[in-house]
């Protein structure tokens, strides 16, 4: 059940909404041709359509420093990107990285929120769902960065590179580096990865790319992923042997790369690499953990590392294992590349643009994936967010029928407590009062918001907040 809006948070939200609405009259976009388009205004009458297709601009509020390369994907003729200093209260979408978003920062005009990164713990997602606001993330944007560090881990686990560097540093301090450079190399011998077997546990964005590139380096690949996606499957190398359990995948593995999410609680993945799984490791197996520290039972792994020649390479430092001679523990560097930040920001910018301009939903953590083919000529697109309760679709369709408007194409998707509709309607001969229609739809019991999309950046958004109409 959705939490009632009659909460303190909701009352605060309504106060902000009311004050934002009072500001509406003063808030206009000046366009190059000096036509002013009122912000917040649905303002729809078919007679006005030429007026409302004049260019306004979408305003994007950013928090944190977002990669300029990513932000450059917002075309300047349609978008204005504002930093944290912007307090105009007129933004249409929020883009952020780690900023802990407060509900107070989500103005009544906000249609969507995108996080440049995978996690969305810093966004009040449940509350946004109640308010009908989709939250997006950028899954896989950092996959290449992490995969490259996994490949580096393969080499660090095969050759005593770090020990060799440390040894040379010590010798250098004593002025002995050159003298001992050949003599001491026997202390740091290793093995090659070509021809060895890598087991990849979790074949998502990172795991599939790791499997593909390790195969290209001449490795044999086994893998386990009960939720393998089609996109990931297409990336896998031909020679991969897919197994039906972790134990089967690791049975002959010289290297094991774990690339699965950390999920707490029963049925989760806490300590999934524990005593039982480790008992199937070859005695010199190298475990690569660039996923999360909590996936590995450190005590069980220490027993394994103490007893053989196995190794542990990870970017999740560990209090028990940090100084073990058979570990290489790095800071949490997996995704720390400029390119990963650029990619995440670019993906978030594309996602927001798609949603604002076409209503398409992809990579949302609280809304269903939704895509309708391009709006046909001579149509207007409506999007409607509503509570996922029976009869809503019929009620919405009835509003169009009553106005004698022909629906050309539509899609309705739901996820949990929220449903989302994208509906293209025909512009006929008759002049329609589209503003009234939007209000009628938005004020249906159970509808949270609606948009009218017709090449009109910044206008056409309406909300139903506790039975009050906000445009
Ligand atoms: N080191 C870093 O800096 C860094 C950066 C990004 C992500 N990560 C970690 O890497 C993990 C993987 O990232 P991704 O982008 O590839 O995620 P992803 O969602 O694309 O892939 C995860 C895959 O794991 C599979 N999976 C889930 N539970 C499993 C299980 N018990 N056994 C086998 N497979 C299982 C899923 O089906 C999915 O295909 C993330 O969850 C995150 O914890 C680390």
C-alpha cells in the first residue's frame, strides 16, 4: 500500500508546491524570438499549438561535480544545466552523484531524477515513487573500468609484481637496486594466465566483459549466473562453459572472479564465498573480488591462504587479511577512472533526455521500463503516472473517448505500486481543449501526474497532489 500523503512530509511538500505555484506567474522563459512561455503552464489548446512549440528550455539541476563531457550531451538549444547554486525552483530534472538528496530539494516541477552511478541509496526512492517521480541510475557505466582492474588483478595474482616493487624500493634505499636486480629476481617468479582457467561468478556488465577479454588473452572460461541476461549472453566468449552452480564453475579454476551484487539477509549473498565454496578451490587458486568485501568470508579465506599458495586480490581492504603475504588489497579503485565518470554522466543525461522528450523509461530503479515507438505525425503524446490499482487504464481511456479523441498507439506498464502510460492521440479537425483534458485526466482518483509532450520543452506537466491540481 502506498503511504498516505497526509503525512508531515507530505504537508511540507504541499506547502512548497503551493509556494512554487505562486511563483509561477513571474517565472517565464524568454526565447530567442522573445516569445515568453510560462513555466509550469500546461496551457493547452490546440489553437495554441504553434505558440507552444516555440522553443523553451528544459532546466536540469545538478548536484555534485558532474563530468562536463556527460553534461555536454544536453543540446544547448533545448537545455539549461544549472549547478547547486541555482535556487530558482523551476528545474525539470535532477542529475546527481553522491549528494544525499532531501525531499525539500525536489521541487514540484521535477519530472525525474538521475544518479550518475549504480547505487541510489542517496535518493529517497520510496518517497519519489509515492510522488510519481522516476529515479534513474546508470548500470554498467563503470563496467569497463572495473573489468580493466580485474584483468590487472589477474596479472597481480600471477606474478609477484607488488612484492617485487616493494623489494626494489627497499634495495634502492640501500643503494643496492642495480647490483641486486638480476640476483633477486628468482624470488618473484610467477605463472602466465594464457591457457589457465578463469571462473567468472556473475556474468553481468562486469563479469561478461571480463570473461570476453580474458578469453581473448588465451584463458579458458567457466561461468555461473542464474540470472544471465540476453545482453550479457551476447557478450560472452564462445568457449565459455556455463555451469549450474558456483562449485561446478570453480572446480578446475586457477582464477575466480566474483562479480555479483552484495545482498544482505536471508537468500542474499553475504559471505557467499565461504568455507563450503572455498573447500572446492584448487590449492593455488587466485580469488579476485572487485565486487564487495562482504561477499567473502574472510576467516574461511584466511585458513585457505595460510594453508597453500592461493591468493586474494581485491579492491575491498580487509581488517583480517590486509597484511597477509598472499593478498593484494587495493583501495576501492574499481570505478575510479575519468572515463567511467564521463560514461555515467553521459548515460544519465541521455536517460533524462529520453524521458523528458519522449516519455521513454529505461534504467529506472522504481518505474517500469517503457518505450513506445516515435510519436507519429499529427499526434500529441500524453504520459500518465498513476497508482497501480484496478480500473485506472479504463478510466484514463474514457477521458479521451469522452473528448472524442482517437488513441493512435499506447503502452501501459506497471511496477509495484506505480503504473505508467504513454498514449499518442490524434489531432483531428476539431479544436480540442487539451488543457481541460489534461486536468480531467490528472485529477482522476489515483493519478499522480501527467505530461503533454509536443516539442515543448519545459511545459505540459501537471500533478495531482492530495486532490490539488498543480501545473
Ligand atoms: N569495485 C568497484 O569499484 C565496483 C564498481 C562497480 C560495481 N561493483 C560491484 O560489481 C558488481 C557487479 O556489477 P555489474 O555492473 O556487473 O552488475 P550487473 O547487475 O550487471 O551483474 C550482476 C550479475 O550477477 C548475477 N548474480 C546475482 N546473484 C548471483 C549469484 N548468487 N550467483 C551468480 N550470479 C549472480 C546477476 O544475475 C547479474 O547478471 C556490483 O554488484 C557491485 O557490487 C564494484
